[in-house]
C-alpha cells in the first residue's frame, strides 16, 4: 500500500465535502515500478493539476519510482512551498542556480 496525502483543492476530487483544515489521506495498492507520472494518471490527475509534490519527504518528478509503503504528498498547482522551493526544483525562477557548495546541498 501507499499513503497519499492530498492538499488544497486536490482534496475535493476524493471528498467533495473535505475541509481544508483537516487531513485528507487515502491508501491505495502499491504497483511495482510505478512512476510518479503513472501514479497521477491512476488517480485521474493531470500533471498540470499538481505543483510541488513529495515522495517520502523528497521532491518528486515524473520519473520517480514509488516504493512500497511510500508516503506521497500531492499539492495543487499554485500552492507553493513557503520558501518557494526554487532551489529544489531548479526550474529557472531563481536568478542564480545553487552551486554544489551552496547551503542547500
């Protein structure tokens, strides 16, 4: 099994009455060698529905393989990390890419 924690408007897909103040957690069967993108498709989410997402506390990308027993955090697009997470994602919204000697590594 894997545990999926839904945040923001993504909660409403599984529980239209979900409160934004309460946890929304679902458990689904693990699929061996399933990528994060494949998981999103299985949950009937588009990749563009999601913003910052995590697998066992680490930023997920579309090719990340979901391990058995994983905790997956799905955040909607537009619900940003407090710090913006730009140094984690490296998608160009920061003015300078961190170096290997950066405080982020």
